[in-house]
């Protein structure tokens, strides 16, 4: 069953991963007297970390031929898989390889939630939330198995084929996907999963698809300007702080009142909260940095490495780019890299606070105005 997820969570998860890896690098090296090949251990551990984070682009970079290459998930399937993979724990027990020969191997002990038991206990339920709750339950049954991974070396170590990982973890997940989608004769519009029927697109979204950033820069031409996709303005707008957001617990409580849940990740230079909706068509990151210079650095990386690269702006995609106060607004219309979805993005930057928002506009569907009302309430964007 070939799968590939698309949606706002894809951007937010990749952004969260960027912040996590850039701010706080994990030391996966073994003790100096270990018999393990440290380079192979690091590659394998990073592979499973990226898999747990649902960062499939990085997963595929670590593997010569990845069984996860064609993964294609619907919103609720994505949520179940995310909860499941997050619980996976591994330990590399053996790692051998010779760079000159170009071959090696790794033995990995994998502990994971027993989905077969969950499927049986839930009597083939079609409710994604029931599967998520069962996976996250403290009494969830786990299994531990060892797998062998062949390694290849060509300037760097890679996993030759991750089919053993896929076969171990994904077999019963396919059954869950079949249960969730079983009997659904008509596909529902994902934009209606957590919103009312108010689907009028706010003026701000309509303007970004038809106006250039020259119009939006009449306030301050020194910090904004009309940009083509190949000349995207990537630096945070300096000296513009005319909008202030709710901060800290006030921000989280407001999002919680709108149905968001969040996870906290802490690094040496930041605290970041990954917030998400079950519907998966709007998600955001709220970050507090130790100082303004650090916030500037990662705001630039976020725009360059996550937004610019993932949106394929250099490949002629329809993109508008503007500053409004201290919010950098980027709108990509009918993006071919994401099955024709349009993505509305907001990067708020104010001193030591940064907020990244991604709203997934499904083809032939309007965005719920409640999303923009929330951004207005938080102070990220003005209606």
C-alpha cells in the first residue's frame, strides 16, 4: 500500500525537526573502548530518530533504497502513525564495517507497540482516535525484536535497504489504515473535520494570491519589497515590531481553547512548542529563544531551509511573499510538490519569540475563517 502524506503538519514537523537538530545536537557516540563502529551507530540512530519524527525526506537520504519512499497517508492515518512511531525505541547492539570494502552491517534491537493486539482489542475499529489512545496507553503491550541492516559506504555510511524496518513496523499498520478507510464510500472534505461551515477566505489570503509585495511594502520600503520566488526575502524584517502576540502560557491556553494539543521540546538555546489539530490542516510552532540574535539566526534558517526548500519555490511555483508588521507571510498556490494544495504560511518574529504557522488549503476547497480568527486573537496576523 503506497502512501504519501501532505498537509500543514508536514511543514511544521520539518520545521520542528530543524530547530531540534540545529539547537541541540544529540551525542550518539559510543565509549572509546567500544567494539562498535561509531559512524554506523550514528547513521542508524539518526535514521530511527528521523523515522520517529516522521521526517521521511531525511529517512530517504540515509538509505540507498528506502521502503518508506512512497508512503502516502491521509490525515487520520498520519496521526496514528505519528503516535506509533514516536513510541519506537532502539539500541544498536552490533555495528561492523570497513570503509575500504564499502560494506558493513548493524544489528538493532527494536522495541515497539504491538499493533496486532490493539487491532484485536478494538475489534477492527474505524476510529483513528481509538487507535491513538490505545497506542499512548501506559499499559500498551510492546514487543522487542532484533533486525539486521546491511550498510554500504561511498564517502559516507548509508543503510542499503530498510525493508527489515518497514516489514517489522508497518505490516499491522496497513491493517489499521484499511480499517479506518473501510466502508467510506465518499471522501469527506478534510476542511470540515474541525470547523463549521464558515468557509469564506479572509481578505488577507485572497490579497496574497493576487497582489505583489510591492503593495504590502508601502509602510516601510526599507524592510520589504516585491520578491519573485527565486529572490525570496529570507532575512527577518529588522526593526518592525508593531504587533505583539500573546506569550507563554497565555498563548498555549488560547490555542488549547481552539482544540490544539502541544508537545514541548527543549534545547540549549530555545523552548519550542509543537501545536497541532487532529484535522491536520492547520498546525504551528511557538518558540522562545534565549536572545534576539539566536532568534534571528533560526528564523532565517526556518525560512531558507524549511519554507523555501520544501515549497519548491525555485521550480516556478506560484508564490507571494510579503511582510505585514513583524509577520512574514508566504502563500504558495496550487503547489505541485503537495498534490496541488495551497499552503498559507506565517512567520512571526519579535525579539526572542518566533511563531511559525502553516495552513493547508485543500484543492477546490476554501480555508475556514476560524483559523485566521485564531491568528488574529493570538496577535500573529490581522484580519
